[in-house]
C-alpha cells in the first residue's frame, strides 16, 4: 500500500523525480537537520508549494525517495544467481554502496526522528527497513533450503540483525566505513555463522556454569 497522500493535481513524473533526487542529494551533502523543503524545491527547480502539495514534510519526501531508489535498483538488491553467498555479497555490496553515496544521512535522520514518532517508525519499517531485511532473509532461507546454509546454530533473524546491525552501528558511530570490504567481511561471517554443522562445533549454549563434577555445590 502506498502511504503517500494523494494531494492536489496529478504529479509531473519529471518534477517528482527531480524532487526525490534533490532531497537525497541535499541530505547526504548537508545533513538531515539542514534539509528544508525550500532547499529541496530550489534544487529541484520547482515551486515550494508544488513540493508541499505532494509531501507534507521532508520526512515524507525522504521516505518516498528511498523507496523509489530501491525500486530503481531492484535488480542489484534482489540477486538470483543460485549461489546464496554470492547473492548475499551482491545485496550487501549494493546496499552499502547506496548508503555511502546517497542514503546514509537520510536513513540516520529518519531513524532519529522515528524514536519519538511511532507513525514515522511504522512507515520507515514498512517501506524502507523491512523490505531490505526481508530480501536478505529470503536469500539466507534459500541457502538453508538447498543445504548450503543451516539455521541450527543461529536463527536467520539474528543473522539479518548482525548484517544490518553492523551497518547501522557504523553509520551512527562513524568509527568505520560502510563499503564493499565490509560487505565481504559480513558475508564471510554469515558463512561461518550459518555453516552446516556450526551448531555441533559450537556446542550447547547454557546459562550460568554449574559446579565442577568432582566438587559439591557450595564448597570452596
């Protein structure tokens, strides 16, 4: 379902695309806080009222821009070569490349706003974050189905959290880059985490360790 309100006259596709591209480019270069509807309109070459007619606020523009970009880059973000780990690497590489070049500041800004705006949080999860998670999980599930991966040692949801959680941590803390090299490292880590037989190698996971077998509890 499209969450974008239907407002005013039908959109000019050229103007719409110019607004969406301008929003992402300005946000990436100047930061989320500095982004304004006026700046978006001026950069896109349209009137400010035209932008407001289609989008109530900059958050709405950015969510549409991120979703539109994902649709345009769908092939790279949904690879299907039959080699699960190769496809995982391709998906992560494409995602990280877009994040570094164009979408990182928009994602960080929207996520910050969403912490105190439940409606925005829901829209962000439904239209931007959720679909990307689902795409990676589907690839990993395909690997489990064909036997090249296993979810016995770790759940697929945890594996997805690990992959994208690393991306988010680096974006927020800025202690490391989000690039092709990171995509490769995460893919290799997922291969280890989800390797068939990993559960047997890691052994059972338990809580607090009990007393040694040769010593009664409470002694020493």
